[in-house]
């Protein structure tokens, strides 16, 4: 069986981190990084785990720990 050789594009993706320009880019990776950055930033600024965070589209999302969710 032939061993797969690493693709340079995969190596670029693996080392990629958030950049301010990600909010303006249209690719899936940039969108995911911008969303994650926004969520972490909102949670950090609020200082609570059970807070509301805003996504990049302005929608508020409730963060509720599993033990507090209604069943």
C-alpha cells in the first residue's frame, strides 16, 4: 500500500491561526476562526460561563453548561 505524502495545502491549514482579516474573508476556515475568536472574546469579556455570546452575524447564542440544561 502506498503511503500518502503530505500536501502543502494541508500543512498550511494546520498551522493557521486567527487573523483580523478573517472577518472579511469568505472561505470556511477564516469564517470558523473568526467565529471561534468572537465566541472566546465575548466569553472572556463577560467573565461567565453561562453567558450570551454574539456570533459574527450578530445573533446571540446562550452558553449553558450541560448540568443546567432542562431535560
